[in-house]
């Protein structure tokens, strides 16, 4: 789910080039163009007894907490490059920044994450806690797990990968710092990994693209087109690899949505998108998100989309 808790603005028409790119990929992707999907609002984590998915949501296959700073592929410090020598591959010489949404420690630092920071066009909260399934599988855990898997896949292709954090800090980073990490790395692509927290029946994934924003400290004019290309390729490959359909409640079944109110996008000077992988509050989507095998498919879909973009 995005970093802010405000409702998304009215949906804008997506660029024709983006629609064409997604349509081209969808021609070979089963299930594209309708069906299940997910939401991208910054809904708060569910309260006990609150509305939303019923208690039939699946229990995660892996309930063991992930140690801070550790991962399936081995951890590296926040904002730092891959720690081990990389193999030569098709992505050698390219830099990818992966931004795991939220931080498991945010819940213990609500005062700090509620402090407002500059997002270029205004001010918003530093970060949010993220959502969770009704059975308590936190979005922050999900995003780290998928990010670890994604890092391993990209590194296997030779890419230099950085994470904005690896649960190696008490909270955050704030949304402005997340953008700054990608900018300072001169990343060829930045992907922010999230999951949504919407109503039951809202299913599927969507990719959030930066709008054309210029004002204050924001100027996305140089990254709108490239980010749209990155997002369309990710959406197409995500459909193909996971079998999930584009969101049925955001993006008009395109799997794409454009926003101008997210600091992580407004402040970026390099191609960047957010990916909402599914809706944690819907039982059927939750069953996917809590499955380790599906999370591997999600990571593969993201990796394939990023690789396609970087290879041109």
C-alpha cells in the first residue's frame, strides 16, 4: 500500500503508449483484462473487529519472523550495493533499487513516522505502518520477503541491487529519503513493493505510475515516459507469471494507475513505480500473498518486467 493514508485522487487517463505496451504483453498473458484485483489506497492496518475480509483469510506458510538485516539471498545495508561479487549477465552494469514498503518497526515508532516531510508539492507523513491480513501477516513482512526474492533474481542476471532498507533500522526510512536513495544511486529503475488493504471483493494487482508534476521540489517531466514503460512491462509480466488479474477496482482493468500525490514518486529523478501486489484484506488475495510459492512468482514477475525494461 502507498506511503500515505489519503484516498487516491480522481483517476486520470493513462498515456496511450502505456496502454499499448501493456496490451502487447497481455496478448500472450492468460487472464489479462479483467477479474480479480487489488487496491492502492493507503488504508490503515486493520483494527480488531473492524470490517474487511473474514477470518477465513489464509495463514502464512512461513510464520517465522524474518530476522532484521537477513534475507534468503543475504542482506546488504540500506542503500548499499550488493555485498557479494556478481555474475556476468544481461543486466551487468545496471543498477536497480528495490524499496520494500514500510518497515516492521514502524508500529513501535508512530510519533516519528507521523512527522511530516516535504514531498515536493506539499508535506505528508514520514511513513505509515502498512496494512496486514486479518490473520496478522503484516504488509511490511510481505514487502521484505518479496524484495529479498527479487534481489536474488536480479543479481543472478548481473544487476547491482540496493534496498532502501532491510529492517535494519528502527523505523522508516521516510518517503523523501526513500526517493533520495534511488536518486543518489543513479538507478536505472526503482520499484517500490507494496500490498493493498481494501474491501473484500477488491482483488488483483496494480502498478502506480508518476504523474507529470512540476512545482516546489518536484519535477517528474524527465521520468514520466520511462516510468510508464517500466510499469507497463511489469504489469504484463506480473499477469503472465503469477496468474493474477489486474485490479478490478483501480485502473479500469489495465493494472495501471497514475498519481501525483505520492512523495516517493514526486521526488524521484529516476524511473520509478509502485507495485500493489494484491489486497491483503480479501481472503482469496490473502491466500496468495501468504503463500511462499506465490511470493516467488510475484518476485519473478517483477524481475521479468524490470529486466525487459532494462534490456529495451
